[in-house]
């Protein structure tokens, strides 16, 4: 686990953590006034964070492909809600939950 991954996991567990990470090893963490978080807890949190991130891949892919809000509003104005829904459905079907 890299130093930056440890920081992400620590702050996900305890957003108020006060730590200094001097390298990429668990032993390089100086905990200050923060309760020590075990390496196994950090590794478990890293896996949980990766799982959550991966579970939202469809959402990121959809967001990148949807027309801009102004184009969507223009579509609704000119073609109606049903036509807009059909346009959006193409992207939703391409990237299902």
C-alpha cells in the first residue's frame, strides 16, 4: 500500500486523523493524537473503497456520455419529455447499473 493510499484509507476511517506518513510502509506512519488504525483495517478500507469506486463505473460512464444540461433542456423544449427520455435511455441502456 502506498503512502497516498494509506492517507486515503486513514481519512476515510477518521476524517480528523492527525498523522504524518514518511514513506510507503505502515511503520512510517506517525500517529500524533489520533488513535492508531491497524494495517489490516487500512487494507480492508482500501478494498472497500475500491469496491465502491468500481461499483459506480456505470455512473461515471453515463455522465461522460450524457448531453450537456443545456442540450437536454433544448431537446425537451423542441421534442418533448418522451423524446428526451428516449435519448437518455440509450446511454442508460449502454451502461446499466
